[in-house]
C-alpha cells in the first residue's frame, strides 16, 4: 500500500487543457495506437498505478488485452487493503511509464475476477489515452568502465543497507537496478540521504523518490527503479551537470573510433 505522489497520480486534465488550449496534443484515440501502447506496457511488465476518485490506489500489471471483446485485464494483489475502496469508486485512472513518457487512461466497467491463485481487474478497453512527456532532461548511461552506485538504507527495512547500480542519470532523476533477491520497494516512497557515487570526481548525497518500477527481461533479471531527484543541492546539481556533459563527450568520441 502506498500514497500516490504527483507523478504516480493522474495528471490534472482540466488544468492542462486550460494551459495548452485543449488536450489534442496529448490525446490518443485511434484503437490501433491505444492497443499498441497497451502492448508495450504489457510486454515491459510495467508497474501501473490504479487511482480511484476517492483517493484510494493500488498497483497492478497489465495481464491481458482482448481486442475482439474490447476488454483488458490487470493483475492485482487480492490482499491489498485498498483494493475494495478502488472497486467502490466504480471508476479509476491508470498511470504508467514507458521510459520518459507518462501514459494515462480511464478504466470503465471494472469487475474483480478471483481465481484459485490470481486476482484480476477486468474492464473495457480504453477509448482514449493521454501521453505526457515526463521530463526533458537528457539522460546518459554510465560508461562500461565505470560502476556508478547508490548507497542507501532500504526504506521498508531500516536495518538493511543497499548498494544499487545506477543504470542511467539525468538532472531530474536516475534509474537504479534492484536485484531479484532484494525486497521490493513501494512506488512513491521517499529515500533520504542516498549517497550517489558516479565516478572518481562525482559524489554527492541526494533524496530520491521512487516513481515507477519496471521488470527487466528474464535474461537480466531484477527490476528497474525510476527515481526522481528531490530538492538537489546547487553544488550537487553542478557536479551532476559536469558528469552528464563529460559522459556525452566521451560517448561521442568513442563513436568516432
């Protein structure tokens, strides 16, 4: 159970429409495009936030897409204490991420289907979907010869120290690799005083908010934790900018070799 944050909660459509003169730039209505986006969420095992109007929320994963019956099914945890409250809301809005893109769509005609082991939320195929760019900051993947790491306490298990590999980084956030043998974290959790060690010259302490979780392919294993940098200090921001610039330059030089 977790409390949605601004990024895991639905974007305010009325406010966005007022600011942009409508929502056409964000709206997807073609059924083939909607199904294609849903397939990407399904194939990527993307963790989704299902948000009810009453403030309740559960996490889910897209389990099945039936274009013929115009329906989808989302796997949910039957023992989630907020599940019934979400169902009582009669409608919900789903938020999920594909890299730098935030996807949002409504669920209609929700029905909970309980199986022997699994539990699924069955509903109509969405008729429209909204696509928002999550951040404009350029992300870089560390060079192979470096091993950037994040040192932190597990936010759910205070006595557990974690040392997680940094997969990519930008001025607004980073992605961490969580091995399968480490207890998972809840989206929305704030991780304070994380020691970021990017290279021999770039170290700083930051607060990270976990925005989304994506399962990696079976060969790699583990999950990708997409995190937002929260109130990064000016000196740390300058150090991070230098690291990003230098990494970009080195990658360009390597491509010329």
